[in-house]
C-alpha cells in the first residue's frame, strides 16, 4: 500500500432521506471500504434504519453499478466512486476509506 485517504459524511432524515456523494480518484489501483460510524434514532419511536453502501465505481473496467449492500471493492485504475447513505427516522455518520496500491 502506498497511501490512504478518508472521507466522512452525515445524513439526517425524519421520516426518510437518501444522501449520495461522489469522490474523484486519480486513476489509481484502489481498495475502497465504507462503514457506519454512528447511528441514532431521531423520532419518539424505536423504529429506525441506517445504511451505507458503494453504489458506483468508474475504473479501467468501465462504469459498474452496485446494489445497496456493497461495502468494499478493489479495482485497478479507479477514477471515481459514489456512495449512498440511507436513513429512516435516524441520524447516521458514515465514512469511506481509500487504500491506494499504485
């Protein structure tokens, strides 16, 4: 590994909200991973939902779209990556770690 970079976002939704972000990457071999760092309910009820996922990668393989359950991906020549945070009656803090191999 020759370097790392980290990003973080938060999303709040009552009743629901979907947040998407795209990060540009300089054509590098990259292992990307997303994770939730914090989830809290924001309404009086106890039912809430939070999720984070990688939804799109652009690399030497072309453009790939993923389901909302993809948490990590390795690609050569990655140029961009998009994430999605979904919250229902909740607050969520999510992060993206990029591990560079070129």
